[in-house]
């Protein structure tokens, strides 16, 4: 996915670990965990607004309810 195509994707600030990054998903209302590193990800959501195009992970958030 090109940088231009990512411009309209949601960006989630993640709690970072050495091997995983975690954020609170406002759609699913649960934490999603991905491999460590910033950038585009395929959504772990079973349905909803992020399923088709995914989202972008960024460092520096808290994996807590409402902690986007």
C-alpha cells in the first residue's frame, strides 16, 4: 500500500513491547496485538470499518479502553 493510500486510514497509538504492539480497538472493544513495528496492518477485526483496508500502527500509546 502506498503512502498516499494510507493517508485516510486510522492510526492507532500502541503499547509497544519487544516483539508485539497492542492497542485498544474502538470498534471491537478489545485489544488487538500485532508483531512489533510501525506501519500498515491487516485488521484483526471480524467485521466493521477496518476490515477492508486495515489500519496503521504507531508507537507510544496505552493499550487501555479509549486509549487511541
